[in-house]
């Protein structure tokens, strides 16, 4: 059938790796297509256990991580080192996911070298360049560089159409995060060794805090609000896996480490995190990815950000936007406990982010691309 159609995935963070994994494996099972994986090294310690769990091996590995490194320096390293990888891999198509520095650098490099780009999780927007920063800027630029846009929802498709992206280059697929979560939940319904150990029978909130734009005064307000809530609700536990960012982790340890019903634990493996989400009374987070995952587990989620690029969850009723103001944070968290009807509505709301078949839809489009030998840009 001729030479295989070579597809190069580029990623550097844990969420990217999780979300590309189902697409990579489906493509690996299709003989005309030859997927390869380039890890940029943007994250290292967070990725290692996930590579084993998802059965992925890097074909190309960069080493750009440095403690205290600025975003500008990270981008400079990526843009300096990626061209040699692309020349060696000689791909027919470069696939990037999301809105990280790695995704942006890979899209820029591909554009400079005349290689088409497919963007998974395209079209997310807050239209506020400072929130989240720099992700909102990154994804808007990637959109201008990409040729094929795999959108998780109809709303994200509409965003791109309004921005002038041709409709024939946009495909609504659902989010691959839901594919991975549902498969993991089926394979590992109970993990007996799941850390951390908790007091049996006590309901708990799962919390994550790591956003760059939250550092400083916003993070201080958030932490103080969560401390006040934990003290008001001694019958509940609060589990907080710590992100390795030393600034955020240090502040959290200093301010929250002495509260008896708050448990600060290391970053969790993916299956353990899924189990913690599934068993939680609710999730409290400034993360993006958890907003897609918790609704598939019927776990209500409160967002500790002033805006979200996933408004579909707010509209569906499975997410609530609390902001960073202590008054709205405490209002939303107390509402979960004090209003059972409100809590039940959030539990029963449908997840608008996917049905578990996003990777199938993405791969079907990529197969069509191969069969047509369509190596010209779609735009």
C-alpha cells in the first residue's frame, strides 16, 4: 500500500500525555499509519509513572526542564531543539494537544518546516488573555497555525467558526479525557492500595490548586476560604494532592498543613486520582481537566477561578463557578451540603464533554486524511 503515513505526537505535560494516549494507541493498530511520540521534557517526574501506565514509550526525548525556568526560556529551548527532531522523524502530520508551551512550540516548528498540524482539544476560549495565562494565548495562536481542529464540543466549534476557521477543517469529537477516564474506571473500579489512607465512612472533598495566575493574592484568598470551610465542616475530610510547583506547594503547606481534617498528599497516579474523584463528595479545583472528568463520575465540581474555558459544564449544571472571592467560594461550597436538591441536580447532570468515543472519531478523520493522501493544508 506504499509508505506509511507518519504521524508525530508532541507533548510535554501529564494532561497532554493522558489525552493523546487513546488516539496514539488506536493509530498504532492501523497498519497504514505510523505514530511516533516526542516528549519535550516540559514535565519529567509527573510523566514517568504515566508512561508505564498508558503503555507509551518516547521515540524522541528532549530535556528542557530547569528549576526556576521562565516561560520565555522554556519556549526558547523548545524552539531551538524541536527542528532537529522533526527533521529526524520526517512526519507527514504533527499532532498537538491542548494549550501548553510544548504544544505551541511544536505547532510553530511544524509551520516553519511546512508540516501540517492537527490540534486535539481545539477551540477552548475564555477570551481573557490573562486567565488562564499563558494557556489562553497559546491556544489562540495554535488555532492560527493548525490545519485540522478536533473540537470537544459544539460550543468550541462555534468559537472557531466565529474566528474565521473554515468549517470543513473543524471536527466535533468529544474530549479524549472522557475516553481515558471511562476506560480506567471500567478496568480499575476499586484500587485496594489507593493512597491516601482515610478515616472510614467520612465524606471527603477532593481539592487541587496549581494555576499560575492564582499565585499570590488570589491563592491566598482561596486558601483562607478553604481553611474557613474546613473548620466549619469538621465532619468532612479534605484531600489535596500537591502539585510539584514549589511556590504553590510551599504556601499550601505553610497555611493548610496544620488543619486536622485537611490531608496534604503527594501527586497521585492517574488511576488513584480517578478513584479519589469517584469517591469524593465533591471536587474543588482550579484545574481545567478535572472539569471534564468529574461529571462522568457524577461528582459535583466547584471551580476556583474567575472564568472557565469550559462553560458547557456550567450550562449543563455539573459545574459551578465560584471565582476567587471568599464570599462566593463559601456560598458555593456550603450550598453543596445545605441544599440536597441542588447537590442531586449536579450529580445527575449530563457530562457535555464526551461519551468515551472521541479517539474513534479523531482516528476516523485521520484515516480519511491518509486515504485521500491529502497533504495540503485544509485552510
